[in-house]
C-alpha cells in the first residue's frame, strides 16, 4: 500500500488523547490516526450503502390501489387550491 505524507490541523486535546492511546496500546500516533480514519470511512460507507438500500426498497414496488386513490385525491385537492388562488 502506498502511503502519503499529509498535514492536518487538530485540536490539541484530540492529539493528546491520540498520543495517550498510542502509548497505552504501544503503537505509533500515525497508526492510531490511520485506524481511526479507517474506521470512520468504513462507518460512513456502510451508512451510505444502508441509506441507499432503504431508498431503493421504498421505491421497489409500484403504488397499490390504495396509493393510487390517495394520489388521485391529492391531485384533486391540489387542483382546487390552485384554481382558488387564481
């Protein structure tokens, strides 16, 4: 795996906590930060995938007859509101 050097600005207390964790676990600060960022990225990607799955599931089925009646009723009411505002 290729590594790159970067500079980030962190709150001093966050860096101090990362250093304390590094000492306690006998790993480098770089490893602590890399593990934390890796975990954050994985969590974010899983959340995005879950959200997309939920959206896809919601739109997977076509409207049933009850949905169609509700939509028709809403269209009629919307038309009446628009006509009354003119």
